[in-house]
C-alpha cells in the first residue's frame, strides 16, 4: 500500500471509499503537519457516517506530521514502521464542522 501511495495510485479518498466495503477505517495515515483541525474532524465524520450506514465500527488514526510535506516519509519507529505523508483536500471544512451535531451509533432500522 505504501508503494501505491508513493506512485500516486492510492489516495486518502480511495482509502476512505474502500472503508465502505472492507476493513474498519483509516489507520496510521500520515498527513501534513499543517492540516487543519476542521479537515481532520471532517475525515473522522466521514468515517463515522460510513460506520453508521454500514452497521459496523470504524476507526480513524490520522497522524499530522509537523514539519512534513506531502511525499515525505514519517518514521514511527519499532514495529510501527513508516508512512508516506498523504495529501488532503485544500477545501475548507470549517463551516461543516462548525455546525456541530451528532452522528448516531450504527442502527439496524435503516435496512428495512
């Protein structure tokens, strides 16, 4: 997967889309250190919505890497290995996140 990210054939959007049909979320994804809290919050909200609709638990471990830019490698050390810093959209999520609200737990009634 790291090689796919490095050659540009796998993006954060694609990983998020894959969560709809497999796995349990986004894990150990390095993003530029200047990524806004609103952008990270929006990514988490997307995953929460996917989990609710698909009736499964999802998780997000997004790691802002201070001083790192897209394409840099972050070394976590030990068994955690490394990760390429992935790009995030530059569109603002401030308005969306400022709305607040709650995403309910996965529910069965939407399958009727």
